[in-house]
């Protein structure tokens, strides 16, 4: 009896202790609660509830494997697309006591839900949130993102662009975190690969999506001549965007165009098509996290159909993320089983969150701090077991990092066919950091493209100008482009004098203008002479040299026209104005205001290639200079870079800086800088051989020749080896009486007397010795020798 009484007292004390701690004791079979939040503005909200129930039924059917003593109960919460309602619903579920929150909502609301739940150590599982910036160790450390993030999706889109060589494209997104963040990685990839993004447009989705106006953004895309367009927005908005783009005023859907959509569209085919057939959208390409390839998908699909019928099965085909919701419950179930198997235990706690201040991210007073510190102690440990789950589920094979990021990621590349559904045509493994951007094509499915000819991928830029209108940039400079500001409706008709008719000038009537048009005389900048024929019940040719001369006029008049021969007034189809009334000239408008070489060149090319055009002056009047200070361009180059014009049709100088930012055509004229001098005049000059040297040089040559002549002559006379030298020697040694003194010297051995016996006089011997008379150089002979030498050198 004392023992029984002690036991009762112990149980009472334990009950009071547990009550004081505000926890719920759980005993076998345990009951664990999860909070499931879904959107009330989506038809798939109730559908998701059926998916969750199906997952719980599956866990219950394998109790011998997981959670044999534990039952999972779901607390549902429905919200609209409002962060405030999301926060209030989190507080409501936390106060009721839950172990985990599952929320298949958009990333913006998942962020609000995770901020509040994680602050109380309640883990959050997000089956559909793709924002790469949701993972925040400070505010959201217990958030599990099941799908691949938008960074992975951007790589999948880049793989599509790379596969078909689409390196020039436009981006159109909703103006929210889902739309903008979803293409950030794509923009980085495009920059690293030198792809060109023509423009990035954002549109605001109104509260009622039916009021969405995306015309301004589509106009920008149309004017940029983009052929490949990446669209990232919710499915209901995408439907309106494509409906608008399909209208004739835009013509952005069909042959030559391709739209690439994201998981927001492919993952919600019900809102995208409304189960209606839209064949003009055939060929759309989209991305979606791979699903329907898990081991349990077939059993999930069949069991769901048996329980809920064929109509609900049809929704599974149009809501691929339904299988991810199914897997989120299985992931929690396996994590909870491992948690208990590890020997751990948990007690759910009803945490007060009634004051709106307690739901803020930062406590403002001591009471808020006390409430904030009242957190669930098992959340961090349970989250560790959640991240360690490896599940081959209904959607795919799941593994996670310790921080809650999904690994082993694959994307399905989907193709819109038969006007109503997306079909998988390829896969992309983004979990491998696929820098080569390779797609694995499905050999059983052929990719079709938009338009009638859906077998060939479109070009990323227009390949023909046929039927297009181009915006051509110009600047004035004669003779390439000139402008006139006045264009007259009425022209002078000048009758050249002939016979008795004087020269008379009359403004042409409307009838005569028609004749001028037919005779190509309606030209404003120069004078043309052409014949004028006037009809008055027959054909009458103006007499007296009946020609007329067209001249440009600033002041134009209307007058009567006469047949001078018959002196009759000819009727005109227009009522003549009152006397003195002046017809003002019209301001020049349109392409006809410009003339010149470049204008004629454009006209000929347009006729050949069948396109139309409009001229646009440079907005600042400049040609295109680069400002090194702020790194910007001006003039026509800036107009090209800003997309204000398509082509600059001017005589543009080509330089290295411009070539880096714009493309030039083949030059139609070669120009350059050169030094200009007066040309030499060819003429006959009999003294041309004197031209190599100046007059001063020739004077010096002649003076030198004269001096050398004197020197040679003198030197020849005084040289002992010349003729004159030998004669002097002979005179000194001659045996004649006159040379007696000379003989005497010879007898004394002072001189040689060779051949003495042969000549009576040595002088005679010298004069008769040899026949080379050049030895006897006179002054004249020396001059001849020097002049000949000079001429021989020349």
C-alpha cells in the first residue's frame, strides 16, 4: 500500500513537472506532428493535401521498415500570396507544436516562413523553392531545399543555348526575386563565354494577373530583333506573355523564333495551358528538375489513381512537382526513423508566438527575448538527420549536403508538343558542375522547334532582310549625305520662247504634276528638262518649242494654264485659288529629305534585298568618339550600342577602338593621308647629262681639269723620264762639236754613252728612239688626256 501510494505521488509530481515545462510526453506509439502550408489561391492546394495523405499511407504500409511505433500527423495551414499571412500561419503552427514545416510555395514566401520557424529551431523543408540565396547560415540554418537552385537551372538553359549555337538572345522575367534571381547565373555564363544578351526586360505582375501589360517590354525585344527569348516567370503570367507575343503587332512567336521557359512554366502546365490545346506554342523548350524517375514513382502513380480516380491522375501529369511534395514527407519519415534508431528522443513543444513582436526577426524588449529564447531543443539534431537521408523517391534520387543543399541534381529538358503538354527530350546533370554544358539527348524523342518548319533550329540572328524595316543612322556631309528642308508641291512650268511666244513662267497645276511624276521630273535638288503634254479632250503638245523646265521653288503658286496656240484656257482638276493666294511649301519629311551617295547606295541595296528603311539622325550630332574619362561613346556609335539604330549608313572611318565595339562592312571607298607635291613636267633637254650635278659642281670639275692639265704638262717637261728630260740629257752627252763638253764628261765616266757609235748626235738618237709620241706631251696634249679621262669616268 505505501508502495502504491508512492507510485501515485511520483506520477503526480512527474505530471506537474512536465506541465510546468509545457511539453507533451510521447509514448509508444509516438505521435509526431508536421505543419504543411499551402497556397489558397492555387487549385493544387487541395491536391497537395491528397499527395501528403498518400505519402503517409505509404509510410504506414511499410511500418515494419520505418517508424514501427510512431504515427505522423499533419497540421494544415492555408495562406494567400502574402508574407504577413505566411508569418501568422507559422506562428499558429508553432504554437500548436510541430517538429517540422513543409511548404511547397514560392521562394519569397519560403524565406519568410524559414526566417520565423528557424528562429524557434523548427526545421523547414522546401520542395519547390529554387532561389539560390535562400541558404543563409545566420537566419535560415535549418532550411532544406529539395529542388535544384536557380543557378543549376541557369546552367541547364545555357546548355540548351550552347547545343543549338544560340549565342545572341534576350531575357524576359517577372520583376520579383524568382524572375530576377533565376537568370543571374545565366548572365554570368553568357559573359564568360562572350555570348551577347541583347536586352534584359522585367515586368511587374499585378494582383490580378489578367491585368498584366507586357507590351512595352515586348516592343523592346522586337526592336532588338531578338530571335531567342528566355522567359522566367510564373505559368499564368507566361501564358499572357506568349498570347501577347503571338499577336500580329509583335509576331514574336512562330517561324524564326524560339522561347525557352523555366520550371515556373513547365512545372505548372495547368495554369500555363488550362488543359487547352495551343498548337502555335508547339516547339517551346523548357527546363524542369528531373522527376518521375524514382523507384517508387510507379507505385505512387498507380496507388494515387486507384484512390482518387483518373482526373486526379491527369493532374499528376500537369504538376510534376507533386512527386517532390510526396518525397518531402518520405524524407521527413526516414529522418525521424533514423533519429529514433540512433537512440534519441524528442518531445514536441507548444511555443508561444501570440505577440506580433515575437514574430519579428529581432526582439525589441526583454519579454520578446524571453519568448525568443523559448525554442525547441531538438530542431538542430533532427535537421542533421534530415540532411543525412538518402532516398530514391518518386521524383529522383535525393542526397543532401550538411547545409541542406540538394546534391546529385539533374534537369529534364522539356519540349512542348501536341499543343498541350511538355515531353522530356534530353537531360542535363547540373550537379556535376557541368562546365562543358553537355546535354544527353533522348534517342526516342525528336526535338521540334517553333513555326511551320519545326525540324530545323532557328538562327539566333535574322539571316535575311526580306520584308524587314531597318533603322539607319546618318550624319550630314556632302557629297555622301545632304539634306533639304523644303519640298514644294507645285513647280514652275517654263515655256522656252518659240515663234511669237515669249518666255513665260507658270506654276504647274495638279494635272501637270501628274505628268511630271510620269516623266521623272519631280526632283527637287537639280534642274531637269522634259517634255510636257497637256490633255484637253485629246493630246495637245505645247507649241513654240513646247518644253518645260522644272525648278525647285521656295514660294509656290497655283495658276491657270493656257494653250498658247488656241489662246484657250485649259481646265485643271483643282480649283484655282483666289488671286494673290500663295501656296506654301511643305516641310520635308521622311526619307525623301536626304540625298547623296550613301542614300543612293541604300536605295539600290534595299531594292535588291527587299527591305524598307527609315533614316535617323545622330542624337547628339557626333560621329562616334570614345571618352577615356568615363569610358563611354557618343554619336552614331552610341546609337548603335544603345540599339537606337540598326546600321550607321555613313562614310565611317575605321579605327581599332571602334572595331572593338561595332562591326564594319566591306569598305566602299579607300581613303588615306598623303603628302602632295607639284608633279614634274616631262620635257626634252639635250643637256640632260649635266643634270646629275649642280652648276657649282661642274665649275669645280672644269677648274680641276684645267689645273691638272697645267700640272701634267709641266711635270712632263721637267721629268727626267719624259721626252724633254731625255733630250736635255742628250744635249748634255752629245758627241758633236756643240756637245764637246758633254763628251768630255762622258770620257771621264760621268755619263753613259750607250750606242754612241750609231749616232753622230745623241739628240738625234733620242728623237729617233721609238715611235710612241705620247711621251712628248704638249699643253694641248695634256688637256686632251685629262678631258678624255673625265669623260671615260662619266
